[in-house]
């Protein structure tokens, strides 16, 4: 039995999804969004909110594994930079708790959950709902985070190996 925490980072809304894996079986434990969006709140305060939120999730669910979506460099470099900083806040929370970090591209996540790397958000939501046998469709950021966790779970049970990065868990003082 393994508990996986998946994170879909964002500087305003960071999705999280927690699943339990037993072999090929996945069970839903929780999901939602860390809302780092308050009027007038600066980026540093939002990053602190993400760090604190992920830290609290780790305390609450006690995950064995941590997976996060990689930054996609789109048309807006400023947005990618903020996304990278949000990822950093979540990653530091995980490493402070002794968790190793696995990263997956959006394409890898969609491929693992939907079967095509070109899937849209509604397809990801539908497949997450179906795989985890949820009574309703999860909110988009939460569904994306659950998909990250499912991708990580599949990467450990599938003969297909997904590229991921495991960071050291030693703290440097």
C-alpha cells in the first residue's frame, strides 16, 4: 500500500490529489486546490501559502511518494517563471518532509491517464473520474493533480518507464 501526493502547481491555484495504490488498484483519498489568491497579496505571500498548504497536506495524508508536473514553457515567459516559483515552494515542502520528488511533463501525464499526450482538460477529468470511480467530476486543477499521482503510480507498475527526477532528501545546512 503506497500513498501518492500529486501536485499541479500554479501561482494562484495549486491543485493537489492524493491516492492510495495497491498493485494496479488506485483508491481516491482526497483532492482540491490551495488557493494562493488574495487581493493585493504579493508573489512571496502566495508562495508561502503554497508551501504551508503542501506542508499541511503532507502532515494530513502522510504520503510515501510525491509527484509534480513540470513547467511548460509557453508563450508567456513571466508566467512560466511564476509557475516555476510555485513548483519550487511545493518541492521544498516535500523535501523538508523527506520525500523524494518525481516530475512528469504534461504530455506524459495525459498519455498515462488518457492514452494520448494531446488530451484536453475535459478528457483528463473524465478519465480521472472513471479510474478512481468518483461520484462527480473533480475541479480541473484537482483532476490534473490526481492525474499526476496516477501517472506516477502507473510509472512504477508499468513496463514503460517514465522519465522522472528524484532529488536527494538530505538537507544542506
